[in-house]
C-alpha cells in the first residue's frame, strides 16, 4: 500500500529501489547470520524507522525531535536493543535536533 505521507513518497521510484534492494539483502543477511532470528531483523528495521524521521525532521522546519529511549543504553550493552537505542540517540544528537 502506498502512503503519500512517508519520506519515500517524495523521492523517485528508482531511488526508492536503490535503497530497498540493498536493505532487503541486508535484512536477509542478518536473518541468515543470526540463525533465523526475526528479532534481530526487527531491531535493524526499527533502527532504520527511527533514523528516517530524524532525517526528515532535519530536512524540514522541525526545531526539536523527541525520542523515547531506555536508561542505560550503551554501544557494548549485552542486550542488542540497548545498543540499537544507543545508535539512535547518537544520530539524534548529531542531527542538532535534540
């Protein structure tokens, strides 16, 4: 289903495919590399979903962006979700919207 309010709706279809095909390959690689862990694929997809709104906000007239995270996130945290949240926080800080 096409959603015209997404960031992908404003880019040419060829550019969308240029993102979609490698991202699909990456998801398959993560799935196979983690012996069929759907959770890891979901976390990867969630990270992309978090970064896309940050990029869209940076490109628009948004002055601030609020990200709900978890206490104790770190890049080397034993729980993968905490590591992914850390990366999202770092991207938000680097964007200047935090």
